[in-house]
C-alpha cells in the first residue's frame, strides 16, 4: 500500500467523521485499565484490543451505528484485519481517533504491537531485553543430484529360448510398433502387429536391423542385447514358438 493511497484514506477518514478538531484538554486520558496493566512484551488477543481500544475509540464513527465513516466498518475481526495497515498509519500519525480523547502512550504502544504482530486473535508474548546468541553450526552443503547408476546389460537369451513372443516383447513391441502398426500409421505400408506379418517381412527386417537404418530415431539404436536377440531369431528361421 503506497503512501499516496494511505494519505487519501486519511482524508476520507477525517472527512467521513465530519467533526471539527475537538478540545480534549479536559477529557480523561487514563486509558483502559486492562490495556494499561499489560506487562511489557505481552501482545493481547483480539478481544482485549476490541474491548479496550477499538470499541471505545473507533466504533463511534466506524460502525453501522456510527455511519461507517469513510466506508470503513471495524465491528468484526475480519474487517479489522483487512485494515491493519491503514489503522497503523492513523494511530502512528495521531490522526485518529478524533472528537474523543486520544490514545494513551500505553494504548498506542499495545495497539501498534498487536498490529505489527499481524493482529493475532489470541494473546502472545514476545521476548524482551538482551538475549544470549545461539551458536548455530554451519549447515551441510546442499548435495547435488545423485549419480544415476549405469544399468547392467541384460544377458542375451540362449538361442533355444528365443521365440516370437520374446522378440515381440523385447524388440518389436517397444521399438517398431510406434510406426509399423495401425495406430502408428503403418509406415512404408508395413504392419508388424502379428506373427504372420513379421514373418512375411523377416528378410527386410534383418536387412535394416543389420545396417542400423532402423529403428528410428537413429540416435537411439537398439541395444546390443536387442539387436543380437532379433538377429539370432531371424537367423534360426523366425520360429513362432520353441520346444
């Protein structure tokens, strides 16, 4: 909230109450007894502030009965919380309250401390006086990202264990079907979703795998295990099952 905005609100507050400067010389300045007796360092809860300061010093103007001067109503905790910065500036500058006796030094001190604490609904105590410094050990350096271990290469299955199901699971499914399937657009007119279609394309598959032109992208070739598994299967006649 900038100073220009606060100044404008002060003008509204002053004009909204529509009072001339009062003569408070003969009015009581003893303040609210509960507020005056608060020990130093004690920040009261909202109810004490409302009863001891807001009700007697603010609600004459800033309430429904008082006409909500300058469009400001301070009858509820939520309304007060929304106006903490404005109230703090008005109290600090002594521009409020008007027509009645001003806040005493103690009331002003307590009210501003309550505002500075964020307007707590419950009472709290703040430390006062000198304190002994607490030695805090230096924090451990923030660790960097943990190294990602290099996975061990998977062993190549024994030739007598390699059948279509294994090849489809380890090679064709993860590396070919993204292009050579109905959902992948059957690239180059080739569909490799069934054993029969793979068997019919076995010679072409062996050629592109051996040359490294497939699968794409070429910067992500088959692993050695994948390549040797499918070539072993192709070289042994591409059996659908093994005994």
